[in-house]
C-alpha cells in the first residue's frame, strides 16, 4: 500500500510540476488560476515527484520514510507560507494563501501516511 501511495503522489507531483510550465494552465504565474507558481516552484514539485517514485521503487520502508520527511518539509513550507502570505518564501518560491493551505493539506496527508501506517517489518511478520 505504501509503495502504491508513493507512486500515486509521485505521479501527481510530477504532473503538477510539469503543468506549471504549460501556457494556458499557468497564466500570469497562477496555476489553474488558484496557486501562485514560478519556474522554481514547479521544478521543485516535479523533482519531489521523482524522489517519491525512486523511494517507492526502493520499497515500502523507503516510501514510508519519504512520506515522513516530505510531510515535515511541507509542514514547514506551509508555516513559512502562512507567515509570508502573498509573497516569496525564502526569496525563491512564490506563495499565496491557497498555496499555504494546499501545502498544509499535503503535509497532513503525508504525515498521516508516513506515521500512521505500520512499519514494513511489522507487515512482513503479520
């Protein structure tokens, strides 16, 4: 299950990252008219998706660890986004309130997956 979720998240992040570069999907630095993006923001989403796929390929333990790490990173990103509001996070990633709430929701889902699922060794013994 962890590997399948990792593949799903990986594909979703890659798709979102690539679509961030597509004219018409992103207009005036607004992805789907909702999220503020810039090339670095989109590239980071695509790269994160690639890491999700790699971790999931390595096994359930690596996928679980990546959900934990990336969930924590996204929680920090959401907190910085709420602090910044409409502006730049660390002077490189564009942000608006929708981005902050989206990052918070993603963080919550990844942390739940990463910490609430059984460790792969426990699954093997069951």
